[in-house]
C-alpha cells in the first residue's frame, strides 16, 4: 500500500477472481465459463468490427441493445449494455444503494466488495441451513435488495412467485435480480417488469453465451432505471463497450438456435455428472446453473481439491464458514466431464 491511498480504501478487500492458468492443458472447471465456442457468426463479426478500431465505438451500443430488446420483448430504452455484468452491478451500487443494501451471506463475492468500495451499509442475510433463501427475510426489508437468481455458488433458484413476494413487499425499494445463470434451468424475471417498476434484471454474456472474454453484461428495467444507469455511465466511461464486443453481442443474441442447443447440452451433462457424483458419495444442491455445488460424505473439500489439481483438473472452493468442504465444479464438455469423473473415482476410491 502506498502512503497516498485514500483512507476509506485502506481496509478494502478486493474480489479474488478464480485462477486463469497459463498452463492450457488443465481441465478448467473453476470459473463457470462455457466450454463451447460463441455462436458461429461471432468471429466474423469481431474481425469486421476490428477494421474500424481507430474509431470510438457507438456509446449507445445501439445494434446489440436493439437485438437484446427484441430477444426480451421490451423496448430498447429498457436495455442497458455494459462491460460485463460486474460493471452493471458496480453502477447499480453507485446509483441505487445509498440507503443500504441487503444480500445473502453465501452469494456472489462481488456484492460485499462493491459495498466496501462505495461505502454502502450492508445487511447480510443468512441462507437457511440447506442454502435456500427464506423469502420472508427480504419482505419489507427496506433496503435495496440484490439477489443472484439462481444463486452462486449454491446453484439454487427462487421461483417467480417468490421474487414477486419480495417485489410486492418492497414497494419503495429497488430489487436487483442478477440472472448470470438463469439460462441453465431457472425462470427469468424479465416478464415481471410489466408489473413491477422496482425490479431491475441484470444478465451477462459470459456464461450461457460463451463470451466471458468479450466482457458484455446488461440490465433490463424501466426506462427510468435505465436512464439512471446511463447517467452513471456517461459520468464515468461513455465508451465502455468496445466495437468488437458490441458486434459479437448482436450476433450472439440473434442466434437463438445455437444458444438453446448449447445450454441444453450443458443441462444434460450437469444431470449426468450429478448422478455419477451421488453414486460416489457426494451430496449437493439441486443446481439450475452451469456448475454443481457438492461435498463428499467422507473426504474434506481441500483434500479433493488438491488431488484434482494434481491430476490437472481445476475446480473452485472457498475457505469460508458453512461451505469449506464444498466444491463448485463448472460443467465442461461431456468429454471433459468424463475425464473429471474418472479422476474423482480414483480420488474417492470408487
Ligand atoms: C459471473 C457472474 C457475474 C459476472 O459476470 P460478467 O458479466 O462476466 O462480469 C455476475 N454475477 C454472478 C452471480 C456471476 O456468477
């Protein structure tokens, strides 16, 4: 730390991203990337966009914004594109959380980091013993609510009725639903926007659209909420979405067929892997995401993690209370998961 860092940042604990190994022969199941390539037209669109690199990109990101609006059946004033959904979330914490923010004890690690960065008072709401969310905890909580749905790293999803109850009982508060994993088996809250103006839905191209490297995220909400996000964006970095990523995003959204094919493959692989792991003595949550969250009845999480690492397989775990023995395993291709399962059989002796 230099002697120049502002005092309010001196205790800030930054987010720790999952490892991005330089060694490429690893089977990488640690950061929930999609194992399949982006939609077929994406590469060509990126190359064409690169021909105009000397020019600034469109600050409104009009082409992908319109494509996304059409995909969700909303108007384009209701859609906001960003440099990854992490940036959308950062803008939300700046724009909507001065009155305090509430989120779960076990959830996406960036929420407490943003609260710290922007000096926002946080209310941490414990999940139930089985990692489910008790909706009642959020009813009338009188703070901005941020929920990952499905949640990470637990993989569990709330129903639309549950989200409705939170929205109805927080009429004066904004409810932000982070749908990073929604395309792998949960229901999107975008359909609730017609009825609830206190809802903002956040999403990403990093997982279900195989574009983590492009950094494209979005928010969908009322025209007014989106105008507020634009106020923050134009006060910070009007050109946050680069040319190549904007072009890639448009093409990716328009290819509905490829999108459906990829997510169905991942869902099918997930179900097979989970069944195999259960037969080896693992138990876990009912994941609606592109990862599974499991612990073994006998072996410690750290032991299994280390043994997998020795076999060149990378998964994710945390030294945190309640979940220290759990592993979060991203669903790769069926071939990758066959190698993973064989390694696991060797480790747990089945
Ligand atoms: C991956 C993830 C994000 C961040 O996505 P980017 O668009 O890559 O920044 C946001 N929220 C949750 C819950 C995530 O898992």
